[in-house]
C-alpha cells in the first residue's frame, strides 16, 4: 500500500513537470503526462536501478525542505566570504580528509553535493563514509579527521535519512 | 517596484560573476581557481534565476525557470567535482605558494 502511495506521489510530481513544460492544463495533456510518467517510472525501476525508485531515493519532504533552506543561506554566506577572499587575494587552499556521521549512501551523496554547491569547498572524492574535500585554508565547517570529529550542520539535517 | 527588485537581483548576480572572473585571474593555483569558479556557477546562477523568476511573475515561464534552476542545482556540482577529481587523480599538486 505504501509503495503504491509513493508511486502515485512520484507520478503526480512527474506529471506536474510535464504540464509545466507543455504550458497547458488540458485534460489531454494530463493524460499524456500520466502515461509518460508511468513509462518513465517503470523504465527507471526496471532497467536503471538495482532497487526500486522508492528504496533508492526516499527522502522525507521535511528533510529535503530543511536541507534546501539551509543550503540556500549557506550558498550566499559562503559566496560573500569568497568575494572577500578575491578582494584580499587569499588563495591558500587545503585538502581535508573528512569522515561523515551519515551512513546512508543517498545522504552522503547529498552531503557531497551540498559541499560542492557551497562556494569555497569542493568534494574531490568519496570512499565509503570518507570524503576528500578541497577547501580554503580557513574553512571551519569540515574538520580534518586528525583534528577530531564534529558533525557539520549539513549532517545533522541529513542524518535522519539513516534507517 | 517588483521589476526594480528583479533588475537589482540580476545586477547583483552580474557583480558576483564579474568578481568571480576577477578571482580566476588573480588566483594563481588551479585548485583555488576551481573553488572560485564553483562560486560563479552557484551564487551567480541562483541569483540571476531568482531575478528572472520575479520578473516573469506567476506564469508558466517562471515555473520553467524554477525547474531549470532545480535541475542545474542538482547537476552543477557534478561538473566541478569531475574536473577537480580528474586533476587530483592525475597527480596535479597544490601550488607550493598557495599550500596551507
């Protein structure tokens, strides 16, 4: 039952995308959208993923919302710090080995994505729970393994993806 | 008034991008340059898109811009990550002058 509800939610989201792209709310477009959404969902579940869509990409909407809001403010905050660095010409960088508190693969990928989206940090590599991060010298959010372990605010949000 | 806010945001985005380009020229090292180019991509792009959404008002065009923004925000880090990772794996080292 839960799987059916999850599939229906995805169908509605995909159909919404279809309607926006076609700029129409006509019944024919809704039906065509539902058809193509079902085909896309079936194809993805059947041929592209090892597990089905729900088990691979299950993210609570509340977590996604908090993640997006935090990321949005973090992008601008880091953006302004990056401008100061350009003006002062402070280009010292370091590579950090960082072990994340998150265990789920999707959570780690979202964290790596957020790190690269935040100006001043880029994820260089992922090996299990260990991330290699390129950062400006005074980066404080992600501390090296050698300096002790503190969960970053991103991880506090994404930890709820661990099941 | 709303249009003015939109134009202001687009102008701010262009300033962000211009500063990013200046950073690319001022920084000497590949790794510090890629950190700055990621800033141009993210902050500049996001701000310009917010400006365009406000300018479009509540319309299909605005929703399309939101979709594009969402897709780019998901895929944008991949290119930066791929370039930085390939450089790192190729043995490209941090310039001694800019190493911490």
